[in-house]
């Protein structure tokens, strides 16, 4: 069978990105970021279990502006992944499947993740 006779499947060049597809890709990306954050969490635990000098070197990196920014982004990834996972649970139960409902639920996911991230950071600084 010659390949010229077969129809080509439409790909990303044909379809316009939709809200739900962007959120789906973001869900996968935040999962990867959470995995990388888990490695840093293990590093933190190893530093805490190790010597005081090792822990202080970790604190120096984690307490820097770049370290704090990375932790803030990781917190957003965690909250986004949580909220989007809850949205998927609602879809699994047969709710919010209409296009407009799915779009609004996606917007609520992003807003909720941002609000929860800020609340976590405010609560973290308030407890210091």
C-alpha cells in the first residue's frame, strides 16, 4: 500500500488549542515538576538527617531567592495538580462534561490553584 493513498491525520497544526487541552498538557507538566520536587524533598530529608554543615548548605540554597521562587512554583504545581485531579474526578462521575461547564471548571482550577498557593505561603510566613 502506497503511503500517498492513505489520508493524513490532522495534527497540532490543524487544531486550535482548547482550554481543556492546555490544562491537560499542564497537568502532565506539573506532574513532572512534582517528581523533580520530590527529589529535592529527599535531598532536604537527607540533609536534615546528615550533619549540621550539610543542612546549612541546603538551607542556603533553598533560602535563596532562586530557591524560594522554585519552592513557590513547586507549591503552585502541587495545588494545580490537586485541583485538576479533583476536576477529573468530577468528570469520572459524569459531571461537568458539557463544553461550557468544562471550560468554567478549568478556569476555576487555575484560580483555585493560585489562591491556594498564596494562602499556603501566607500561612507559612505567618507561622514563622
